[in-house]
C-alpha cells in the first residue's frame, strides 16, 4: 500500500522517493518503556495529509506511529555486518518511528485461554494467557493488567504452596517458569525435555495446573511424545507434571520416564496406545487433574475420550510405580475431554466435560458427566448431566464445593447447574455471549 510516495509493507515501510534511506526502513521500538507492534499485520491506512503517520491493524489490535523518526543506523556497526548487509541495515534503521501508540481502549481484542489465581489472594493476583498476545498478570490493588511475558499465551499455573512460583505456556510443549511472581525479566525456559521427547501431535496450547503436595510441586499439561514431570534446572524448587501425546512422565533435568511404565507404543506409559485397548486410540493426552486432599490420586484424559485414574503413588519417586486404570467405555463419546473437576471431598468422584458436538457421535451423546470410580472393581459409573445444555462444545468445568453447583464454560458463555437440578441456566446476568475457553473457582473465597 502506498501514499504520497511512501510504500508500506505491514511492519515495514519505505519512502520510495528518498534514495538516501534505501529500500526499507524497519518500524522498530525506540520508545521507553517499549510498546511493540504485533507481527501478524492485516491492514494499514494513513492519516490524510500526513503519510508519515501509519495506522496498523493486527492480531494485537490497532496502533499508530508518531510521525517522527529516530536514526539508529549507527547500531549496525556493532552487528558484525559488511558489504551489502551493512548497507541494508543502515538504510533500514535510518528512520525508525520514535513512538508507537496503542489505540485499543474499548476494543475487545484479547482472547484468553484461561486464568490462574493465587489461592491466598484470588481476587487480586491472577495470570492468564491470551492467544497470540502474551501472558498477562492482574494486580487487583491497582486494577491493572500488564503483559508479564510475550508470545503466544497459553495456559498457566500458580503454585498452591509457594505462590511466587509460576508457570506459563506458549504454543505446543513450550513452557516457562518464574520464581519471582510475574517479573517479566525472570521467566526461565524449561521446555527442552518436552520438545526432545519425540512428540508427533500436540495441543496448540498446553494444559496446566498446580498441586498442594508441596510448595515446590505443580503440574503442567503439554502434549508431546510422552508426558513429563520436569524440574527447572535454575533452582530446585519447581516441578511439574506435563501431558504428552502418549502419556505422563517425570522428567528431572532433561530426562524423563513415563508415569505408569515405559514410554513407547503399546507400553504402560503410552495412554493412547494399544496397551489400553484398540478403541479411542491415537492422538494425545489433553488433561491432568490432581486430588488436592489425596496426592496419590490423579485423573488423566486423552483427545479421543479415554479417561484414566491412578490411586497409587502419583507422587512416587519411582514413576513406574504409578498404575493407571482406564475407566471409560464404548458408551461415552469418542471426543475431546476438555476438563476433569475432582470432588475435593471424594477423590473417586469427578465431573468430566467433553468438547465437540453430539452430531459427530450421535450414538454416544453427552457433554457433561458425573463419574464415580469404584477402586474395588476398577470400573466407573457414568451419569450424563447434559440435560437441557444443548449440543455445543463444553470447554471447561468447575465444581463449587460449598453449594454443589457445577459451572461449565462453553462456546456460548458460562452455564450453571444447581445441586440436584436438571436444568442448566446462564451462570449470572450480564455475562457476555461469547466463547469461554477456561474456568476456575475458589469455593472458599466465593470467586469464579
């Protein structure tokens, strides 16, 4: 797109009639504190009569340039460039907008993947990942959100014991941890074990959760070849359990052994393989839930509707001591299990939600189930609670342990089911009629 002799290419522009500045000048952040442009640009327009002021629409909303420029071409001398590369660099950095202004006030441009809360301060201390726009932190004392870490924001977690310890995910199996709350400068990369595990299929963003087992322990759901429990190498105070395409494994430093037994096709650590049956096989693990009052218990679910429970040694030092029991049957949908909410009073009881549509599984419908595991027989009783919910994807589930009310996130808002009721209702007046991708509850603090 061009105007008045200037040609703009999304994040790049050139004053085409100015030979002194060369072919391209890169729009770069020169203001302090910095405010960046989102790289996924979709539209550009110009201020009438002011071709040096550009407006850019992107996945991050709307910004405009200041119309004034700074010369940073001298920076190229420190980059080890010579010849044409040096010439190009000097041309590109010759005129950089001094400031980029956000115009997002009033624009609803962020899509949250989920929210994690500090259990000691659930109203004032939150973090949440946004699709393609970073992970944000909320300070209730000021009422402000700020971007704690850039990139594709996925799911997150705050330690239930040591709340300064936090984690977030980018896309796929990429995980950072932080030992200093939401400090943007102290996020540590710990994803190498997951990325090196040989995964073939992955969720776009990882699942994550925290346990109360110890101040250091937590869980993160990421789908790679085999799920791992990782220890952050920087300090010995963060551990997480991560989901993978085939199982759940514990991973000190950069190695890991699958929970439940060896990883690999058909082996005990391969929850999507033939070792647990031929139906609903393949794909990857999508959810892990821990029973806070019974740390030996873990529930896990897969992309195609397998559901597992272990009642033994979920935190055992020997990960092969974990024994998984598959408890779904052919009567439940072969669809994505989107969440598992364990009853805090009974670790053998959970509520399970399914995404997708009944139209894809017409002989096995259902979106919300009450599941009761019977350890003696190794079986479970499934009760469909979908009632009048309608055929729409359910993306998350939460249980209010005080009232027994069940809440679900759906593609069309949040619904609630009172204890003993057979009628789903809108959870609260004023909630927007939009897709909701995550739901969390602190029953004691009365916060959803």
